[in-house]
């Protein structure tokens, strides 16, 4: 059978038969077009070894606290109540964000806005002056009754607001508690810090009454006012730990708390001077830390009678006991918050 020889088609070059002819054709085409060939000699990359070998320092026990070397170590909770200050400092930015969020939304979409922080203590003081000062004639010593009442209303309103917010701090932040890890202590702590903003804004009410009735402090005791306020913060935080733990398991706390807060001003000396009641009742009321806060606050700011330091010791001891007890219960139930809330 005869095989016919076919010539190459017009306009096309014949396919080279060997690799040498193929290479020659590529070089010839590149020379005719004048373009640079995409095939060129490639230099070999030299891999240089690192100059210094990176060695982990086994003594670096605090590497997990550095922003670029975070390591989460899961340990069983301690049986003793404690605040991990290093961990709280590590999450300080989250603490600031939580506080700022609550401050911003506190009076959002209200007509008067932050003015409510001034109107509430002013109106409450006015009602107390009319009802308990004029009609009931509660004892007030040598201090003008409006100034005496305002000095009790402002720290008491801080305490009630801090207690209400901290008791529901876990339930109101359900998405954070169940989805991400962070120190749960930050929630009650932030809820106690936020009402300090209202207290600072409400202080002009007290200053105006002090100017009207000329009840300025007459000694260096004014510098101790923040210490008595710190007692209110510690007490509110301790009870907040306790109530927030209970609220995560039982929903009875929001119904029980208002009843307690309505009675609290009556047994704390908000409407009367504590040194004007019988001594037996003074010692009984000293079991309430807020009675010590109000007595010391009035002594520091209004020049009232110096508080009984034995009774003040009882109030401080009860406040610290509530803080330790609340923290211990909070820390013991903390690993189960995400499951029981």
C-alpha cells in the first residue's frame, strides 16, 4: 500500500522533527519580532540560615499577660475567694468598654437626659423635707434638715442603683456570658462603677443646700468622705456578687429586691440624724453598713457630730464580710454560669 507525502499547508511552518530544531525555531522567531524572550536563565536563590536561633525562655512565666503572647491556661477554681488582679488588669479595656456602654445608654432617648441625675435626688429630698421634716418632725440635731436629708439621699441613691444594676448584670449580658471567655467579675464590678457618674452629677444639689444653709465642713474630716463612699462601693459589690449569682439560677431576685430597697432608707438614717435616736438602736442600725456610710458622710461634709467609732467598726466589718461572702459564692458558681443562666 503506497503512502502519500503531504506538504505543509500554506502560511504554516513545518513542525521540527527534533528538539534542536524546535529550539532553533524559537530563537529565530524571537530575533525576527525583536521582543525579549520570556525564557531566560534563572539565578539560583541562596537560602541563608538565621543569624540567631530563637530560643524560648523557660523562665518567662508571665508570657500569657503580654498582648502578643496570650496563652489561656484553664485551671480549677480556687476554694478561697480572691480577685485575680493580673487578669482584671489584662481585661481593663473590656472593663472600660462595659462601663462606657452603660453610661452612654443610661439616658439615651430621654428628653431631659443627664438632668435626671440631678432631678431625682432633688425631688426625693423635697418630698422627705415636706413629709418627714414638716409633718413627722424627725430629729435632725443642729444641722438644717434639707442639707441633712440631701447628704443621706445622694449616697443612698447610689447604693440602690448599684445594687439593682449589679444584681442583674449576668442575666442582662447573657450573650457575653454564654459565648466568650472573660472574667465574669467584670460584670458586677462595672455595674457598681456606673452609678458613680450619677453621684458626681448629683453633688451640686448638696452643694447648693450647703451654701443656702451655711453648713460647710469645719475641719479636715472632709478628706475622709471618699473613704466612707468606698465602704458603700464595697458593700454594694459584695451584695451584687451574691444577688447576681442567685439571679443566674432563680428569677426571684428582681421581685424581692424592691421590697428590701424600700425599707433600707428607713433603717439607714436617711431621714433623720442617727445620733439623735436611742443608743440601743444606734448599735442595731450599725449592723447595716449604709448607716455607717451616711453618718460618716455627714460628719465629713456637713460638720455633723463625729460618728461612734465602735459602731463604725461594726459597719465596716459587716461590709467586708458581705464582700468576702458574696465573692466566695460568686467564684464557686462561676464555672456553671453558662449552663444555668
